[in-house]
C-alpha cells in the first residue's frame, strides 16, 4: 500500500469506523459463537501473495464481527465502560503515523514533553496536591501507564525497593531474601484481583483486610491487621486503597487509612481506575479527600474520560523512588540532557512506549473540562434513573450505594433466582451484563457504558429485564404446581 492507496483506503476506513459506531445498535451486543469459531473461517497459514483490500474488508464482517463483543453498544452494561471518542481515535491515528518509541526524552522530545504537560493538566483538573505535579518544582510528576494493574504493580515494586533499602542500611549484614520473606502489603477484601496479582509478581504476601458493612476498608480494621503482623515479626510496607471497587463501586476511607499509613511509614497507593474520572466534577472531589497522604495515585481515562485504551494516568510524589529502583542505564540510551527531563523508561515496566499523550491531548482540547464534566454527570444521572426503576419493582433490591455509573441489584430471595435471570439475559442477547458477589450475596451489575447512552437505553434495558423476570417467575410458579 503506497501513499495514494492509503489516502483512498484510509478515508474508507474512517467511513467504516463511523458507520460501525453510529449503527452499532443494529448488531447483537454479545456474540453467539463457540470457542474456535474463527479457525474454521480462515486458512491455517498466511497468504503467499498479497491479497486485495476489498477481500480483506469483506472478511472483517465475515470473520471478525461475528466474534466481537460490542463494548460501545448502548445495550452493553457489563464490567465498567471502556472509553471511546472520535477525538481520541484521531489522536491515536497520528500517534501511529509518527510511530516513535518514546523511552527517553531524546528518542522523541515531544512524546515526553507533551506527556509531562497533559499529566499536569489532568492533575490540576483533579485538584491533586502540588507535590504530584511536575510543574511544582519538586520531584513529583505524572506518567501514562498501560493499565491500572501496571500502576499498582509498579508502585508496589517501588515501595518494596524503598523498604529493603532502608532495612539494608540499618542491617547491612542481613540478606535481602530475609527481608523479603517478612514484607507484607494490604488491601481491602474488595480490592481488584490485580492487587493480589501484584503481590504474587512482587513475591510479597498480600493481606486482604475485611471490609465494613458498606464494603469499604476502614482505618481500624487496617490498623488491627498491621498491629497483628508487626507483633508476629512481619514488616508492613504497602497499602492499596480503592476508590470505586470493581465489585460494587465502594470507596475505601482515605481519611482514616491515610494518617495510619503516614504514622506507620507505609507506602499508600490509591487505585481509582474507574471512579477517578468523576473527581474532575467538584461535587465528587470529596471522595478523593485524603489523597495528600498517598505516595502514588492512579486512574484510567480510558475507562470513563473518552480516551481510548490504553491510557492509565499515574502520579507519584517522588519520582526518584521509581528511577532509583529500576535504573538500568546502558550507553545507547544515554543522552546529554539526561537528568534535566524525565526519561519515562524509568517510570514503567516496559522499555518502549507509544505516544499515548496525543489522544489525551486531543480529548482535553476538543471536549474541554466542561464537556468532560457534562459527560460524567450524564452517566451518573442515567445510573440513578435505572436505580429508581429497580426500587419501584418489589421483586428486586439494590445492593450497595449508587454513587457513580454502576447499579448493583438482585432478585429478592435465593441467589439461584438472580443467577437464572442473568443467564436468560445474556443468552437472549438484547442486553449484556455480568454478575458479582459479596460474601454469600450474588447480584447483577448494571453499568452505564456507551458514550452515547440515553434515557431510552435505560428504559429498554429495564423492559428486557422485566420481561425475562416475568417469564422466569411464571415458569417457576408453573413448575411448583406440577
């Protein structure tokens, strides 16, 4: 494909993308295929000769689309949203065209410098403490990671390195392995599975502290866990607090956890992967109160801020904690401005990195803060509309508090009733949802996901749920009469 054909096919692809997104409602939201379907539709080897574009595009519909779960469908209500916008797509197109690998400032100065700027922009939108901003003149700053899972792992590894370094300085005769065996990190039992996985990858134990009746991690429970472990000769070094848990969008109590971490000299990392976007709205910023106690903070613009995956925003108060922990500096990566500007390869697990700040820059400029705030508020309003529909139906009950764009609910009675309802919903395919469970309570999660979601989509989802519930209860009553 040369430039002439690219101009033609590129325009066709833009039209295809726009048609796909604008008409996505016509597609089944969740695919009705079996594992291995795709292997039966394409050859088992690559073509020897070049094929035609038109044939390729026919196979997009024939081969790919039947197996796609349409995350941007207005009737997709599973997991959490994954963001999408034409502005971000355009930014990614430019990033792909530039094609730089921005591991150092010298490898592409604009790639590094734009990231520094837009991360400060975003930090100011969240009203983060000055220590987190590169422009503060201190050691803080922001970096775009791939996912919140990477951010949690990187924070844990940095905290582990800092702790071992301090212990080693006081006890140089003791081997690092002995210290490692005593390190312990903490999170809520409601924290994302990636926190537990970070502990596994970091070779440290993770204690999942019981949450309260509202599914939040409280300071007293954490303090008791730390006290008990210290009494047993263990060394607490890291706490991950969650703002907006995956299970039910609960918020750990930062104003209780933060002072405790400061007193115990434990690294506090905040995972606000989904809910963090809402903190750009002043009425939700109080949920972030206590962030001043944290060493690192992370949320995903690629979930709820119209920036396509991947774009996970992480800030750290002292970037030297990352650089010193993971500094491998071969000659071929050195440059004459080293030390005066960030080299983001030290701030992440991979060496290479894409020009991800472009799509964030495009979205921030083309929507503005007010546009993004309006988008967040609309999703929350739609979630409350769904909540009211659930509350009006005596067959159902709400699980937890509806704060963001997630509503957790269930059929009253045994778990099996809600399990059977969800199976019917997903098998039928008009809408798509996933379940969750807290303790012994099974429930359904209804997330407002589509960027273009409207009240009519909420009404449609409730219509489907009501119809299938009526069928389920009717069949159950009939079977009881037999």
